[in-house]
C-alpha cells in the first residue's frame, strides 16, 4: 500500500520516457487512479497512476519534516483542496 512520503521508483514501462527509472517520493494522498510524485533529479511533481511506481520500502522523513502535511494534486499537477 502506497502512502505519502513513501520513496518510489518509476517503472521502466511508464508512459513518459523522461521519468522512467527515476526515484521520488509521494507528495500527497494516494487514490486508486492517481498519485503525485516529486521526482528528485528533476525537482518536479508528476501525476501518475499508482501502478506506474514501485515502492522501495523507504520513507522520506526529511521531506515529511520539511513539508508538513501531504498535499493533493489534480491530473494537471495543480494543488487542490
């Protein structure tokens, strides 16, 4: 089960070639069809389907401490309520 601040790796078969194999952490609420992932190397947030990532079993505790509560984003990457 994916949760906010879990560190993930983007699957090699992800639709967007630019982020394949990249590491990041989940920045917001996980839904059945969407998650927001902050990609470390690109310093950007991407909206993905949960099946596009694999958890590493690690959590980004520094991000949790520095960012506060998880945020929700829509499919365009915009922060929502």
